[in-house]
C-alpha cells in the first residue's frame, strides 16, 4: 500500500497545482490512496463544500484538517454528512463530523486518524489519550493506520510519534506549512515526518502573499492575508506500508512544481 499525503492546500493556487501535478504523481509513484489536508482550501482559511468536492473530483480520496476547519460556517453542515472530510478527533463531542475513517482501497483496509496538538494551539482534549482510544478502535479493523497530527510544536509531534510507534503505520505532521527534512522510520515500523509542508505559492510567507505578513510584523496591526501565487509547489510525502503487518517500509518526502 502506497499512500500520498499532500500538505496543507492553500487557496486557489494550491487547488490549481493539485490539479496540475496529482495525476502524474499518482502514476509515477504508483499511489493507492491520496490524502490531503484541506483546512486552507477557501482563500487560505477554511473549507467549503464546493472546494472539497473539487478536491475529491481531482483524485483525492479523503481530507484531513485542523484548527482552521471551522473558518467557513457552512462547513459545519457539510462535514456532518461527508465522512471523507475529517476534523481532529480530539475536538469535544458536540463538534460535527468525525476524526477518523476506515477506507477500503482495492481490498486493502486503511484507517486514517486526524489529531490536533495543544502546544501553542487552541485547547482541545488530549491528543495522546484520544489517540489511544481511536487507535485501539481502528486496530480492531486494520493494522494499517495513517495519522495526520496537526500541531505547532515539533516536540509534541515527535513525542506523539514515539508514543505510538509500532501501533500505527505513519505519523505525519501538518500545520506549520514548512516542510521538514527529518523523515524516518522509527524502530517499531512507524514512518514519521515532523511537517509535510504546504501546497500553494512557495514565494510567500507560509502560503500567503508576502506584503501583508511583513506589514503585520512591523506594525502589530491586523492585516488581510491573501494566498500567494508565485512559484507554486506541491509538498507531500509518500509512505509505503507492508499490508501484512502495517509496518512502513519506506518514506519519501516530495516537492513538485507544475
């Protein structure tokens, strides 16, 4: 089983490069399952039903998210009925939607889990304890489990990966929009990367046009951010997993231009 995880897709530039790059990437890497973090699809903040459906039509099998998933109010009704769009599992129970999903791809059963960190992030339930619960539930159906850990702190993401090593196939971090270069397979067979990066305009400040973030840092005043368009790039990771035992056999960090 070969899984492609696409880093946070930023607005229209991100959606356009997914449309441009994804078909040949699936062929080149012999991809079986495509996951993308979609919380920034709508102008860099949030996701709408139309944009989610656009991604599914492009070949994305399911999407994870994070703290920006609720930025567009309409998503609450959509996520309540569309199981292919996940929200972090450690949101409190009243939140609509689900934090994990089991999918069947060509007879191979894969569990996908979305969690959000708490360090420098909005306070949610403990991702370690919720992770324990969800991993236990998913392992009753499959030994192949992919985790998107959406967090700010590298230490929290690394600690979680070590905590679940051998119990899940992969822990891939998202949220910072800056791809790290520490991909590895831990001793128990869990593939890990601190952050997968983002998909959108690379000549930017984490996907946003450069001018507004600079102005905000200089003045301390709120500014309107817009997705950058320069040097579009898809950041992602390909994880290969042994279907017999759920252990990862390889992890490949990727960046692709149109």
